[in-house]
C-alpha cells in the first residue's frame, strides 16, 4: 500500500512542478503533496535549504520549526555533512538531535543534490511514531529529490 502511494506521488510531484522554476513555489507544493499523501504517518514535512554555510528553514507543512541548523548538527545537519539519507527510528537515541517539537519520535532526512554534486537542500520528515521510516520511504523520497533538483536546475 505504501509503495503504491509513493509510486503515484512521484508521478504527481513530477506533473505538479513541471514548468515551474520558482524554488519557493516548487518546495511549497511538494511539501504539501508529501504531507497530504501520508497524513496519518507524517507529522512534519519540509525542506531546509543550504544558505550561507548553514541549513535555513524552507517551505514546510506542520508546526513551527527551527530556523537555522549548522553542518553536522542534528539529523538534518548530519545528513548534509555525510551527504546521505538518514533514517532515525528513535530521535531520542540520535546524538545531538535538535528537538524542534517534543512530539517528533522518528525522522528521515534526504539530501537533494545539485548537478555539481553539492547538497542544495534536504527533505526532512518527522513522525509521531517510533520506527516510522524504512528503505521504501528512502527509495521514493530520493526519487522525489532528483525530480526537484532537475526541475529547479540545481
């Protein structure tokens, strides 16, 4: 069931952002599409963009969030530093976790790479449930990251 939702979501995101080049507009609609597709599973869905040597909060769906995250800090900053997707089954067990909300229990962060190989942004998704994310989430969110990067010419 989850995989089928993701398959449709990748197609939906591709169609939804086709022809749009504004970064804010694209990231806003993608965060809304991801959030709506998994309302029962995703507590917070959004983006942090690399700006001036840190991650800066971008468009998101959910409660308020941290504005700035340094390289190697928290799950997002660590994903950026390592240049890889991180799946965290229990955020309380992640060294240096940044608790923007005490309701967050598990998290997945997916880097979005530019054509130059540099991380341009990360997709950050939180769940109220422990162990909410797996390789299926990783596979399809990485596909969505590629779609976004291509559309924005990163």
